[in-house]
């Protein structure tokens, strides 16, 4: 597996896209979206924030 995190979890906002995190695989990113939706439901509200998963093209990724 490559060390490059090739997928982004992005929160779509009117003011611009907010990158939440980077993932190695699309499946990992999609699982994170599902987890966030379940967490919202557990806290008692409907998840209405539009998260998307997209291929990462950023050269300036934060390091972990």
C-alpha cells in the first residue's frame, strides 16, 4: 500500500469546502461518513451536513 493518502473527506459549505481528513482508500473515507451519520443520529438529530468523498489532489497535506 502506498504511504500517500489519496482520498479526502470534505464538508461542503457555502463559504468553501472544508477538508476533514485524508484516507488511504475510498472505502475508509466512506466508512467515516457512515460513522459520522450514525453519531449524529445517536445524538438525536438528523445528519444534514453534506459530506463528500473525493480524490485528493492537494500537495499541501497536513502531516500526522
